[in-house]
C-alpha cells in the first residue's frame, strides 16, 4: 500500500469523518484499514464489553409470539444472543463487537410480515443472524441477493445450498428424510411410506426426500399436504387411517404433530411416525398425545441434542445457565457458527462491507462448529452437492431426557443420502 502524504492523509481523514455520519447507510468508508458500509459503526455496541471497539449489527427475524414454531424460536433467539455475547467476551471480531439485540423482529411465521420487518431493519444491519422459516425466508431471498445481505437461516430447506447469501448449517430436510427411511428400513422393514407435511419449501422439501428415498428403497409413497393449526388436521388423520402406511414422515409444527399422532393412535393406527426436526417440542410430553408419542414417535435431528459431550455443546450450556433444556437452544447456537466464521474472514480481508461479507462467506471451505457438526461442515465454496452436510441422528420420545428425547442412533449418513446428487432443490422434484 502506498503511504499518503500529509495532504492526502488530511483529505482521507475529512472524507472518513464525513462518511462516518452515514454509517448504517450505503456509503462506504474505511477505518483502521477495514472497509465498511451498512450496519457497522465506529461507536461501541449497546452494552459493549469493550467500549473501544466498534459495532457490527446483525438482525434477527423469528417466530416470537403467535406462529407455530414460537416454542422453538424463542430459545433459538436466546441462544444466539448468548452465542454472540460469548464472542464479544472473547474479544469480538477484530476491532468490533457484534450486536444481535437491537434489531430483533417477530415474523409470526408469516411471509408478508417477515418481509415487512426485514425492510424495517435492513438499512441498519450488515446481515441477518437469523431468518426463521423456509417460506418466510423465501419471501426475502430476492432482496437478500440483490442487496448482498448474508443471512443465517433457521430452517433446512435444500434450496439454501443454491443461494450464496445463505449460510446454512446441517443436513437439509430432503437428506433428513432419506436418512430417516434408511434407518427405518434397517430397523422395522417398512414397505410403505406417507409424507404428511405443511405446504411450501419446509414440508415439500422433506416430502421430496421421502419420495426419492422410497423410490430408491422400493417402498410405495403417498404424499399428503396439510395446513398449520391443531384444528386443521382432520384430512391428514383420515389419510393416515385409510392408507395405513408403515411409516409416516411428519413435517409440521409441534402442535400439529401432537394432534395427528395422538388422534390416529387413539383410532387404532399402529404404524411408525418419524418427525422432521422442527416437529418436536418437549412440551408435547405434557399433552394428551404423550402416550402415543412414547409408543410410536421417533425424531430425526441434524445434530445431537442439548446434553451431548462436545466443546460446542458445553460452551452453549455454560452460556445458558439455569434454562430449561430445549433443542431450540442447540439449533440457535449451531446456526451462529458460519456467520462468525464469515465475519472473521471478512475482517481479516479488510472488508466488512456487505459485498465483503458475501465474498468471505462464499470462500469458506469449512467452519469450526466446535464438534457439534463433523469436520468439513460449512463448505460453502464447494458447491451445493459437495458442500451438503448429510448426517442425521435419530431420537425417541423419552420423559427422562433433558429435552424429551433420547438418542437411538448417533449422527450417520445412510446409503440413500450418501449416493444422492443434489443438483437442484429437492422440493422441485415432489
């Protein structure tokens, strides 16, 4: 880099001062050798650990009050606040700390609301530490791309593998369903599978994985869509009772799952249910469906549960003392690692602009999840198929377990998911 003479240095100082007033806008400035634009300030974060550091603002858009995933989303959000507090206490990201508390918004699991609150906070944030939901995030994906806003999703649709602005973690719903069927084949030899699921990228992606898995394994497949709401499951219940599948891959909200499993079991259904990860909440074991869940339900998961012995799980538990265990916390914690890695790389590259963060995210070949995901996870540079994480764990309902489920099978990749080529989003194949 060329050295500036006195006049050049003075001019740069004046320019920097003028642009600092625009921090949070789109004007680009440079401070301490690091370029910044939107959502990065030289002023410290609210409640800063070190008031000499600047602040990187990240937004959170979650289902916090009345949507079907609020029981998961609140702990997801609390875990992310604890994650970034730990980062800040450890020194932050170079000359900056990270704030994920000022721009938190509720999407009520509604795509229009999600877009509305995103537009409200967009002028003030560098990226999104959380964007909860597949259909809700789909409502802003075009704007995320056109504005180079990097976002960590609280969802697992396979479509995220094809979006450079999305830093996803864990196996997608499609792979999760394939692994569920490989597990089912080895465990109770089913001949028929039914996917019961919400419409949209969440449910359709899991159902597509079940369809593809059934085809590969020689099982018959039936697809049943349902709406969110405990009072809207009559059609799904009747489809299960009429079709009598050996296995139901269930991709709904927790309250929906309790109604479907409880009422089909009460009417004599003896098949197995395997719930995609967001279907579960430990409060279901206090519901009337508890006996049916304990008898018929298993749970797939993209990583291991709250009590697992890894450095990342321990750090999470230490950062969240006194909480009632819930794997929403586990998810929120895991989802934060790639954003941390991307921010650190962007800072090291001297470019904390939105474009700089996107370039950093796209160049990541791996992310250190502190043992919560296998080595090599977080490969955004490798492309959709090579970068796809394919491990799934299996859990069963268990009253004695901290989060209401205990492990049946550790993280594994089944032969169907291992052989599958992710060439486009799975839900397009349903």
